[in-house]
C-alpha cells in the first residue's frame, strides 16, 4: 500500500508540473496579443501619451505643401497608424475650389498647407474639430479649442533676411520703422503685394503699425525694387543683389542653413504669424482617418520632419532649425485681420502710391 501511495503522489506531482508549464507557455504566447493594438510612443516618436494611433483603410489628403515634405509626412503617418494616404496636390485656392465643387460628394478627407486668410472664405465646407492628443510639448496646447482648422504644421512668420556682407553690424535693421532710413535706399527687396500673399501681409503690417504715410516713405526708399516672385527675393539677397529682403521665415531658414552671409531678423516692433494647417472636409468619406491625420500634425514625428526641411516645429521637445528664434523671444503685433481682409481698398491705396511716385 505504501508503495502504491508513493507512486500515486509521484504521478500527481508530474501532472502538476505539466499543468504549470502549459499555463506558463500559454501566458507567454498571449502577452504579445494584448500589446498589438498599442503603439510604443518612443518607437514612433509620436510621443502623445495614451492617444490611440492605430487605424486602417485610407485617407485622401489635398496638399498645398511641397511634394517632398508631404511625401515624408505621409510615409511617417502610415508607418505610425497603418492608414494609407492618397495624396492630391495643388495650390491652396485650387484645392479649396475643388472642395467647394465636390461638396455634394466629397472626394477628399482633409486639406493641408493652406493659411487662414484663404481658408476663411470656405468654412461652410469644413468640419470643426478639437485636437485630442494635447500634451505639454505642444506649443500653445492650452489654447487648443474646437475650430475649423488646426494649425499643426501650418503658418509662417514675416521676417527680414539680411546680407551681413553688405551691412555692418550696427546698420542691420531691427524693426519695420528702420526701413525708411535713407541709408537703405535701393537696398531693400520686396515682393509685389498685388501678386504675392506674403508681400500683401508685409504691406499690411507696415500700414497697421505706422500708417499710409509711412508706407509711401518706404516705397520711395525701395527705389522701384518690387520683385514679381517672392520666392526669388531671398536668393537675390544671399547673392548680394540686395542687403535686406522682406520675406517669410521658411525661406529665411533655407538660406541661413545654406549660406554664412545671411541672418533672419524678427522685427522688434512686431510681426505676425499666419495661421493655418489642416481642415477636415465636411461629410468626408473617412472622417476618423481625417481626424487621425489632424492629430498627427501635432506629433513629434511630424515635427521632426518639419525640422529636417528647416521648418519651425510646433513642439518644444524638437530642436529649432539653425537661425530661428524661439517663439517666446519674438514680438507679435495685434494684426487686424478684418482690415487686411479689405484687399481691394488696400491694394487701391498701394497702387496709388506706386503710380504717383
């Protein structure tokens, strides 16, 4: 009997060990399944806490941004979310007119790369949305509210680009008010406000800060140096054709990285930043993926792509490109969008100044 009891106990011990081993192996094989639906923020550089980045299917993005930066952004978005991007490229006005024409049957889901001054006339075709993945690294995250467009990677700051080979340190202008000084006669390059959106903003900044008499003095100081294409102004300045260019921060950053003889100046008497970014199209076919893309424009992954193209990121945990100042050091004026919206009146006044001088 004792011998039988010992054998019985041995069998129980073996069965118990087999059961424990089986349960352990089952637990090990199940662990990855519980993690499949979660993406590690450190691996993706999204860095957005508990926000669920996983999606499926497609999203059609109407992009007014350059194709190279767009393609990198789309690839990173797909890698993070699993959602495939179907891009459509065009100018801002062209894409928004397309959105309006497709209102009864939207073919796009989200529009990116168009600034607020253009978006404002098309809000009836947009779906308001509030960014959910808000976290401390996002600049201005405390101000994020439901709106027709999310700024994400949008916007630009109006700046001067100066050629330091042509100007002594003490002669570098630091504010708009300096631009009427006779020592800059014929040395300033500006775009055509009737053709360039950034040049039109430059005009409005000076008019709102100092009035039309100042604008007239400034125009006389240009000595007719009105450039048709605003994108050629920074290059002409870096090449030594001009000492000062009125331009946008993006162009300035490109030339600061490429050349040692140029510097970006943020006017001390105030400047402005265009708003814009992403808008979700009303009644689009993939609303959840459109929202996911809007969220992505605030991620660390998207910010790192911006910096790789010398663009200002919208996060504090990504280093600024060379030559750009942090937001807190820039003085922003109280830009009057309502006055600027009266384009016809403002350009009539500008044309009057040009033709009479």
